[in-house]
C-alpha cells in the first residue's frame, strides 16, 4: 500500500522525485494514529492495588526491600504504558469492502494492516471497525510486514454507511492496560435492503401470455392432459388421431404459459411517517421488493422497478440486479401522490407495494 496520499501525488513531486516538505508533513499528519483512551484490565487493577499496599507497607515500616519492590512495580507500570502506546504507532491500515452487503445480515469486511516501523515489531494487535469491536487479533508483525484479516460486521439498516476510522487496541506487553488508537479510513459502504425468504413474498400472474408453461390448464403449447370432449370446448382442441382410435371425441388441454417478466411497483409517495411503526412497515416493503427482484432474476425473469422518482426498465443479469438493489438501498419517501403506478408491460406479473396496499395484484 502506497504511503503517499493521492492528493499529494496529484500535485507532483519536487526535484529528484521528492514531494514538497509541506505535502509530506500533511500526509504524515493524515496517516498518524489518534489515541483513543486507555482502560485498566482486571489484572492491572489487582497490580495497582498491590502496588498501593506495598507502598503503604514500605512507608510504615521503612523497609528498604519493600522500597525496592515498590520501585520495580512502579517502573513496570510506566514501562507498560509507554510500550503499549509505542506498539500501536506507525501502522498502515486499509479496508477492502465486499461486493454485496445486506442489512441485518453478518458481513465479513477484509482489512490489511502493515507495520510501517523500521526497527521493532508489533505484538498482539486487535483490529476492529468500531471502538466496541468485534475484534480480530494480529499476533505479530515484523518491520515492513503486512497481515490480512476480516472483521464481522452487522449493519442494522440499508443505505450508505461511512466508516470514518479503523480502531486498533493492544494489551501488550503485560496486559495491565488496554490502549486504543484510531486510524482514519474514510470508506463508504452501500448496504442493500434486508432479504427475506422468497416464500414470504406472494406474487400472482397478471396475464396468461408469456414464455413458460404452468401446471394449470389454459392457452399454451405444451400438453396438459387428454380428456373427453365437453360441451363448450373449442373444437380446434380435439385430438383427431386419439379420437379415431377410441371412437370418441378426445379433447387435449394445454398448459397455460406464464410470463417471465415481473414488474415491481413500489409506492414511495407516502409523505412523512406519523409513527415509528409506519417507518418500519415501509422498510419491510422495500425489503419485499428487493427479495422479489433478487429471487426472480435468479430464476431467469426480466424485472422492472417503478417508484415515484424513477423507472428502471425490464432487464436481466448481474448489472441490472446491482442497479435495482442500489435504487432500493437508496429509495426515500416522497410527497404523497394519488396517481397509480403503471407497469411497463400490462401482461407481466406485478407486485404492488405501498403503505395503503401491500399485495400481489392481478
């Protein structure tokens, strides 16, 4: 990973390929770690307590041996504080976002950490994306060495999420204190809506013209069943060869063909929410739209999305799916509107979603 910030490279280097001093100082300032506090551990608490007890005993008795023990214990406290702070400095951390992130679903986010120091290694580093964890331990880094890992993160809602910093902590060297350091990262992640089980979203076909056969009788090309001719049946459906063999009129039922198109009509013209429950209902509708789009695209359907602000026409494939999911991740509420949303194909399957109406419509 380059140690020269992009804005410094864009301004050009000075003589001999060296950056201006001001640019180097600015890059160092942006890459430096920011101390994030210190917490005493249970072991450290007991150690401090015994140090106080030894100090009181040495003062009351005047015993030189106790003074020596007290001096060693105080020195260990100072050394532990200085070494732990040094152990967290001169690190370079890069975040590598995954391709797809969904709300309320654990996601592994990769990171790499590099020891930018020249002389001494780093020990027992804990890397996390928040100050509360979860943490991934990097046991040892020699000077110039890099290590890779992944941290599990769960985002509670869809939309854009900004990771402004990466947090590093360490118990090194004695485990008396846990010190933290924050390194700027400035990574923005796009979180897709929560996906439900496909069976939770019911969709009913809106027409009979299409591309794939169904298991119910209707108009189509594939044979569904053979039965006796009934009054009112279309004579064009008589199976003459079979009728000649059985000496009775045999009628051939065809399987109806279902369309391989799905139109998702998400009515986001709901104005402002009066209660938190309405906001939660709207988020569920967005997740239902995302679930239907994801499932039907996997099954080979063409899918379109219609909202109050945008119409994404029918399409297939990975790029089209990413476009749909991005729109659903960022969709917001618009002023109320009474005009119904219209599909691009009246014969396509339809999924109408709105706070006033959340159902599959024929």
